[in-house]
């Protein structure tokens, strides 16, 4: 997005109990489908999200650490694979999501 970015936690990656815990302990997270504007992947996976303004990298990093270590219980020494995606950028993989 032009002035912000967000952390997206799809409902396929967390249990309902984990979702409730995140919303309770980190109230700046919200369910994407509760927002008025919904993007393509949000309609499919009803993610939990938090929007960050550019320059708030330390807040985003803290939230990622919280989800990975506190919620998921990943050990800090574990090797993890990280991937990201962006919608509405013209990438060919987006074609399968067109409605």
C-alpha cells in the first residue's frame, strides 16, 4: 500500500483459540472481514491483521516475534522458512485468485 503495510495471519495458519489470544493480548490486530474494504485474499482466508505505517518496523518485528515465539511456541534457535506475498501487483500467481 502507498502509505502502510500489514501483517496478515490467515485463518489457515492459526487456530480459533490462537486468534482470540492474539486479539486479547495485542488489541491493534483486527479481523480483515470486519473492515469495510476487503482485498482478494482476505475474502478467502479471513485473516487477522495489523496495519503499520512505514517507519514502524520495530513494532512490526515485535508483533512477528510475539506470534512466532509466544503464540506458535517456535524456539528461537529453530530454522524457519519465511515467505511473503502481495496482492494487486500484477504478479502472475494472482490470476488464480481473480473473482
